[in-house]
C-alpha cells in the first residue's frame, strides 16, 4: 500500500495523531499538523486538524483513495516547535516565540480555538527564547527552551507551577567509567555489523524525492509525517 500525499502549501514541522480509546477497535482518523518557516511571516503559521476517516473512500482492498481533508485550523504566532495532544480534545504547542499554548478542539473537530497561552514562558533578559519541546500527561505540561529552563504547568491553572533555571552544580561531566551493560554483547541487529546484514529488511515508506521529513507519528499501524516539501503523508498500514 502506497502512502497518501496531501500538499498543503506550508512546511510541516510537527504531526500528531489524535489519541484513540484502547477500548475502541478502530484506526486513528484525525491528526494535527504544525507549520514553520512561513515566508508570509511568523503570524501565518498554523496548527491544523485533518481527517482520513469519514472523508476517505476505501476500495475493495480497504485502501483509502481520498487524500486527507482539512477540518479546521488556527493561526500560530511563531514556528510550531513541538505539538502534543494533552487529551482527546486539547492540543498543546511550543512556539519559537517562547510561548506555550493550549488549543481546544470541538467534539466534532470542526473548530479549533486558543484556550490559554503562557506568553514568553521561555525568554532571555532582552528577547524571547524559543520553546523547543513539550511533554504532556493531563493535566500536567512540561516545557523546555533555549533559555535552559524547565517549566511545569497545569492545564487548569493560569500560573506557572515551577521553574528550574540554569545548570545545577551537581551535574557532572561524563566519566571514564563504563556504563552498566556497556561491555555486554551487542544484541541489536542494527548495531551488530556486517554479520547481521542478511537479517535486515528495509522498506521504503515515502517517495525517494521527498524533502526533509521533520516529524512523524505512529499510532497502531497508521503513520503520519510532514516534510519541508509542504506535504503530509499518511500510511494506513505500516509494514511490520
């Protein structure tokens, strides 16, 4: 099965599947994308919601012939540096402007609105510092940035809960002592060298002329990824 491509006229920095309930025997249908490096200006970056579910038409083999459909989007100030679902209907973004934002997605996925923003959460003394990554476990959010700070938030509170600034004096450099298991025999076929090559199988998922792939997400057997070629690729059945 070949991947489905959707060209969206924006460089994609992040892609994420909307979580699905383990109790539901279904494939993921909705995913989010975040853009970056928009030539029209930072204010024209977007967080977008797409569907490959009810909008897709499958053939006799169960393959989806129709490309992903845009359900809704919201403008994003700054490049989208990271993107994570907090839960089924809330999405958190990290911005190059230093902000951390929570977006609220309607239950029918037809509207995406800004629910809360921590402006300049990451900053230098004289300028903003990009927020480079976020980790979410509802209701808690943790962000890190180029300013070296780790910040803890709660989705239902407007104030920052905790900030860790700079390096701790107890942080030490790598020692010469071997790490646990460092001298153990290599068990990974990827690392074992020439003797394991006959046991490796590689499968091309994307076209060979694809530009930089900036992000991918896999849920069940479904893969979605975004590229600098202004395209999103969806593979509904990743080979295993």
